[in-house]
């Protein structure tokens, strides 16, 4: 395949990252941006010379046929847009979360199979050195049998983040803090330890009644299908700034903790007959002014799209895995008392 043509839908915080990376990535060309907001299009990072459209339909009608369309809109639009993109004959990259229900994600998978196009889901934390290390330690059984896994996600998202009239904080377009803030960490847990069952959930809305339509905090307990038990403790109610996103693992041969604000450093490792290697540094988090997100690894996502379409790699996070994370989050919420 020669030059790969991309379009980006949604030119907000993360859409701008997609557009910027695509514009400079070898072998890629940004051919269109679909964005209904004039204010968003006026952003200083808007790439010169790239046409914008207020809908996918007007872009295709103008004769622009991207090979790949990256969806970076509010969560609630992801699957509808993915269906349209696939129907129009382009591959699709979907920002996390893939969708807000397992059923909607299944529709996307069926469509992609019917039209023979690829679906990539953005799970860029998988590229962080501590994530790759953890995956290896567990899959090679260096940690032995997994007994317990504890995921703690303690972040700050307050009225500086949830703006009146915005999509963030709405049930329909945001979906909940497990979808928008913490799905990366649930993805890492699923990727390394597999599916969960027997979920018990308690959620509370402590101090977001005025800003969101859903919980801000929760305690979740479950068993792993592969054995062992686990829990997720999460909150967006931490005062002022993010505190941590960590995962602590107890296995039959030792224990480790990957922590930091976004699971970006190995804080503890004590495993029988094992010396912890020095890992490469994790990339800085995405920076949204007062808020920090997950690792700024989106260039790896674009690289994976290019290499997969050129036949030299396979998809890092495919549609089935994207759907599985949505399924786990959906079941966690369904189990809430
Ligand atoms: N991978 C990550 O680490 C990461 C980080 C942040 C956000 N995200 C995801 O990226 C997506 C966007 O988040 P954001 O923080 O950039 O939000 P944002 O509000 O900054 O940007 C969303 C953009 O989509 C546009 N938009 C709204 N409705 C649209 C529609 N119907 N069609 C086309 N465009 C539309 C908005 O005008 C806005 O410019 C979300 O799904 C979010 O979960 C992922």
C-alpha cells in the first residue's frame, strides 16, 4: 500500500493529537477533518490546507475517500460513526472506549466482517514499558499462580473538567468514569489477567451531583475466570489533582505493584529468583491543562495502523478486545447495588 490517507472525526483534545501525529508520520496523509464546531476548527493546531467537513456524508460526497477514519468524538457517537465509516469502505480507528454498550460494539464487529475492513481500538497504555513488563511477568508465570489483583484509580475530575453544556458528565455521551477515565486501566487488567466473573459493585456519587449524571466513586470485587480474585477501587473525587492509578499483584512466587498517576512505574517487585530489569522511561501523560490523562503514546497507535495495513504487523487492540472492555464495564455497572 502506498501513502495511507486518514481522516479524523472530532477535532478536540485527542482528535488534535491524532491529526498532528498523522500529519507528520511517514507514509501517512491527513485528507480531511470532520468537526461540526466552528470554535474547534479555529484552534491554532488546525493543520493548514486540510479540508474540513461538518459530517462524514459531506466528506464522502465531496469525493474524498480516506483509507482510514479515526473517531475522536464523544464516546456515545463512536459506534454509530464506526458503522458509517465501515459502510463507506474505510478502515476505522476508534478512541477508547470503543462504545457504551456491548451490543453497539457487536454491531461494529459484524459490520467490519461483512465489509472486510479493519477496526483498531485505541489502548495506548499497552505500549508503556511497565504494562509490557507486567504482561510478560504474568503470561510467562514468573509471578507464579495469580492469587490477588487490586486496581486503584484515584483521580481528580472536578468543575474545571466537567463544563456546563458539555458532553463530559452526561450518561448518554460520556457513560461514566469507568468508561472515560479508567477504561485504560480496566483494559490493562483484562489484557494481562483475562475476563472476570461474580462481580459485586458499590458506587457512590459523593461530590459530583452538580456536574455529572453518574457516580464518582466505587468499589468492585470479582473473581478472574483464570483463577484468583480481584478488585477495582476508583474515584474522581480526589481533591485538586490526580493521585494514582496502580495495580498490585500477589502471586505464588512473589508480588509487584505498578503505580504512579497512570500505571507508569514499577513501585515494588519482589519475586523469587528474579531481578527487576531497568525499564525504559514511560512517556509523559497527555496534558489537558490542569488535568493529566494517560500516557502520550498515540504515535504507537498510528504506527500500528500503518504497519498492519502494510502487512508487517497485527492489530495491538482489536475490536473484540475493545468490546470485551466495554462488556466488563457494562457488567460492573449492572452489578451496582
Ligand atoms: N486515549 C486516550 O488516552 C484518550 C484521552 C482523552 C480522550 N479520549 C477519548 O477521545 C474522545 C474525545 O475526547 P476529547 O477529550 O478529545 O473530547 P473533546 O470534547 O475535547 O473533543 C471532542 C470533539 O468532538 C466534536 N464533536 C462533538 N460531536 C460531534 C459529532 N457528532 N461529530 C463530529 N465531531 C463531534 C466536538 O466538537 C469536539 O471538538 C472520547 O471518546 C474520549 O474518551 C481518549
